[in-house]
C-alpha cells in the first residue's frame, strides 16, 4: 500500500500516470544534471516506474510532491541495485525553488520511513556542486559520511549524507 502523507503545505501522494509528462520534462531539463541527466523519455520512464515499483519491492518508495494543487516535484526512498544503501532523495520542478518544499517533504519522508521500517540509517547522495540539496540534507540532520560506500559510478563528485533514526 502506497501512503499519502500530508504536511501543512504539501500532499505527498503516489504517482499517477498523468504525472509522467511533467516528470519527463523535468528529467529532460538541465535541472536533472545532478541526477545524471538530462534524460530522454525512455530513461525518464525507467526512473518513473522505478519510483513506483520500489514500494512493492521494499515497502518504501517515492511520492509526488503536490503544492497548492500543482505537481511540484518528488521525494522518497529508493534502493536500486547500484545503490549500496537506501537513499532519500528529493527534487523540485522549475518554479518551486526557494519555498522550503524539499526540506518539508524530506523531513516527512524520513519520519515516515523510520516509523514504518526497521531501517536505522538512510543516506542521501548529493553532488558536491548541488548547494541547494546540500543545504536540504543538512537541514534534515544529515551528517556527511566520508566512509560510506557510494552508488556505482559516483566518485569524488558525490557527498554521502547519513540520516539516523531519532535524529532531527
């Protein structure tokens, strides 16, 4: 069962098929550069379906971020085969920067995951040049872990932030 989570300003809900065009446009843009993009529609579809399928495979996954009735981004946990640990990630679409949505959504997702799974820690892989996501990871209580294993293909251009159960 994929949850719908509510914050003061956000609805975090399961993705719908009609979310894909907006998702794919983001993945095709330069805004996806810190995720390895831009990506074509086929690769965006692979990411989109991974975000949905993770719920069935692990009991956690990604949710669409809805703000003021508009699809504003995504937040969630994923654990594809090339990630050594489950990762909490977030992204906001163009026009939704600077509102604190990623932090609000990330906090809600971490709290929900720690409450509903037995995970003791969760990581966030953040590109060293992605200042906005570094700030979000730090606001979420993430601590840089220089000894953590990185996702396959990640090198010195990636920081690993560790989020601990019970830390705020």
